C-alpha cells in the first residue's frame, strides 16, 4: 500500500528484521524492481539497529 500511495523513487533504503515476510523471494524481487535497497539485522545482533534508530 505504501508503494502505491507514496510512489517511492529508486535509491530508497528499507531496514528490517529477518522475518520471513521481508526475506521471501517475492518481496526481495519487488524491492529490486523498484530499485529499493534492503538491509537486515544480523541474526542475534540487536545492535545492528542502533545506527538507524
């Protein structure tokens, strides 16, 4: 819904946990098509989020 309403441009960065909804092939393919870079926290390392928050 956010993609339809906000029409993000390429170069956008999305940061998420390693949930299956974010790691699945369909979601990752959509991000690549929209030229959105995805970063994820490393397993068991909560400090990955600190610089972004």
